[in-house]
C-alpha cells in the first residue's frame, strides 16, 4: 500500500514536474509569441533600473506621479488602438482633448453645473468622432485626410470659443483629474477600468471581433456579412469619446482649460499604440499591449527627471528606446521566420 | 511803387506766409494725450498730432494664447487712439502657428496691400530677407516683442532683451534663496533662442554669484502646461530639498498647480514670464513668486503710434528700443 502510495506520489510528482515544465515552457512560448513582449520586457528593465538607481522611484508619491502621467495618454490610446486595429487612424485626438476641455469649462461656467461640463466634454468628443466616422464611411475620404481636417477644425473651434485664453475649471468634476482615492490617482483608476472594458469589448464581443476582421480584410468581412461601415464608425466614435474624457481629465488636473491642451498628443498616443503591438496595417493588436506602450512612454519621461537627464539627451533617448523595443520584436520575428 | 501795388504785394506776402505756416503749425502740434486704458498698461509713446493726410498701417500678430491676447489689447487701443488722427490700423491676424513662413506670408500680404508702415513680431531668422524687402520698398517696419537673432534692416527693433530679462529673473531668484538651495529649470524649447537666452541669463548669474545653488534640468516642456505639471511633480518628488522652479516660457501655470497639489506652497516657488490674468491666482496664493513681464500690450501700442509719427511727421526713433523687464512679484515673494 505504502509502495503504491509512494509510487503514486512519485508518479504524481513526476507528472506535476512535467506539467510545470510544459507550463513554464508554454508560458515562455506565450511571452515570445506576443508582439508586445519586447516592449513589456523593456518596461520591466527600466522599472528595475529606476528602482536601483533612484531612491525616489519606488516611493508612493512618485508611483502616483507616474500613474497620473500615463493615464490620459493611456485612455486616449485605448480608442486609437481600436481605430488602428480597424484599419484607420485618428489624428484629431489631440485637438479633441483641447476642444472638450474648454467646452467642459465653458458649459460649467455658463450653467453652473459641473455635471453638464462632463457631459459637454464627452459629447464634444463623441460628436467629432461621429463626424470622422461619417466622413470616412459615407463620403469616403481617407481617415488620414479626414482626421487631419478635423484636427484643424477642432483646434480652431477651441481657440474661437475662448479667444485663445484659458478658462478656469475648478469644481467637483475637476476631482476626476486631480483627485486620489487613497494614494491612487482617480485618473489611473479610470484607465484601469476602461482598459478592462475596452479589452472585453475588443476580445469578447461580436463587435470586437468585427473590428479585427474589418482591419484584417474589409472586403472579406463585408462578404461575410459584417457591417463594415458601422464598425468603422463606431471605433471613431469610441476614440472621440475617450479623447473627450482625456480633455476633461487634463482640465481637471490643471483646474484650467487651455485651448492648446493636447497639442501634439496624437503623436504620443499613436506611438503608445504601436509600441503596444498594434499593427499599423490593421487587424492585429491587443489592449493590454497599448497600456504597456503608454506606461513605457510615461515611465521614460519620469526617468528623465528622476535621473536629471539633460533635455538635450531626452529626445535622443526616447527615440533609441522606441527603436530598441520595437526593433527587438522585429528581429525576433525575423529569426523565427527563418 | 504806388499804393495799389504796395497793398497787392503785402496781401500776397501775407497769404503766402499763412499758407507756408499752415503745415508747420499742424506738424508741430502738441502730443495727443494718451487714453487712460493705454496708460494703464504702460503705453509711453504719444501721437504728435493728426496726420496731414490719411494713413494706413498694418499690424501683424499671432493669436491663440493669453500672451497674444494681451498684445491684442494694445493693438485695439492703438487703433482706437489713431483713428481720429487720420491713421487706420489694419490688424492682419496670422493665426496660431508661430513659424517664419506664416510671418513671411503676412509681410507679403502687407506689401501687396500697400500699407504705409508695418509692425510685426518678426521673431525668426527666416523673416530677415522679407523684412529687408519691405523696408527696401520704402515701408518702415517696427519689429516688436522679439526680433530675429540675425539683424534685418527693420527701422526699429523693440523688445525686452531676453538675456537681460533672464538676469532680472536670476537677481530675483538670488534674493529669494539667499545664496543656497536647489532650482529646477523648465524651458519651452531647447532650440528657441529667446528661451535659451532667458535660461542662460538667469543661470549664468546664479552660477557666478551663488555657486552653492544646485541646478537640475533643463527639462523641455514645449510650452505645454500639462508637461510642466508632470515635470514639476517629478522634480519635487526626486528632490525633497527643491526650493524653486524656473520656467522660461509657456505653461508655468502647470508648474504652479503641481506645487499647490503637492502641498508645497510656501516651500517651493515658481518664477516665470508674462504677467497674465490666468496666472493671477497663483501669484495671489503664493505658488508664483514672480513673473517677468514683457508688456506686450505696451509694445504693440507704442510700435503703432511710432509708425504714425514716422509717417506723418518724419519723427525718427532709435534703431533699438529696449523695453525694461518688469519683475512683478507675487504674495509669497520676499521683499
């Protein structure tokens, strides 16, 4: 009996070990197979490096700073990721941020209701997103040109309604931008929550599958019965709405809605999306990867200040890290193909 | 000579003298008093009188920020002041993109519309040849706010000297810190001559007079308020002994907000540029210790009135007019 039990135990142990080895090997294969793994490893290495070289990095305050700094780019990147996966691009997100911010502040001031301000910000972003979607699907203007146009229109509208001057935004709604729950910035909590929602939408719903299908092969998708126009429109609407939320959060954080808010953000957002493994050609990408991409860029900027890196080197450093992170993935894929 | 001839000659001489004296009387009229609103923002050049014939002058300026809005105040005041004096000011709005190409296009438009004089913030070296072309066409040009680093043939260059403005900021900072402490520097664009001059003007003085003061940065915020917020937050986190944040260009509100949010008001101060209404709250509350002002409204107003005087009365002005950098202290500043 004992021999049997011991034998069974040994057998179980051997099987467990084999399963664990397969599990470990499987995990490694899983990591190697993911497009965003190189970026994730870069993120981890920078995290470890900063923990060693800066005594302030792992403090609650600094981690809260980093969390806040990656939040707006991360949130807007979620929407941009859906657009790019569907085969498009949205250059207007930075301008939507500015427009939403000032409309939130102006509506709040005009009606005395921060709630209306929140609605105005989200509605503005959604409206611009809808215009983008309709121009692309109905009028058949390419996404690049459409969103280049709405980039100018939205920014101009923000400047027009404010005459170029910032508008105060200091009320309870601003708490979404500057507030904390415990030590965690509210913005970051919103980023995590929205990441889960968008991941679920993209990976677990029919709409999400349609987005990937349309991005991969729009013609085949149409023949398979997917409503390509509706799919493309919806991703721009989501992207616009999230950019509107980004504008609200920035205005809240600064308690000041400047019409130039978000200037240049489209480049940061697109970089975060690409870093996160989304293919510019469409049809591929993961939402967790986008968050990793946004986190990498935020962490780099935090690192520059913590390590007192001269501004002259910062731009070079960002470029080198991007090339390294994405290049490592390309190199590995080429090696695998061979 | 008979009486008739004598009277005729005398009458003729009298008429001739009166006619000759008329333009001289107009040309030498007393200065037209400056309006109260113009005096409030520091306008200092008064019109010499009404122009003998109608004049048209062009003001080219940018929009899109509180700074340019402040310049607009001076432009509107000058237009209202000069209108009854026979000079029409046409405001050619260049938009929000600060590039040499935009300014060159504006100068081309001013030439095409045959204005008698032009005032513009030329700023960039790429505008030099166009400015020279305008001047060569007999149209005086006043460059205000910031002139190109390469000297053009502009008639008058008006502005604060960026390096000296930096030194003013540096002097103020030294007074606040008393010779020791730590400063973080946030600059707009590392490649912008004006931002570099402001930065170096302050830092050269500080390094010379207080070598014990530590300087971290510069960090480039590209005039972005949110970037200034993030950089100020990180600088305060990684430098608990930080005393002051020096912002050389746009977005200092972000740095001041970061100080407030970190609960460091009174411990960390911000010194920046341009005394604008959007920064008043931080001055009053104590986050902003001082703002070094360029007086954009005054510069816009003075440059237009100068053009009026040049064209109407052949008044001459020095080729370089330096506007003193006014340091406007906040409530938290040590006097």
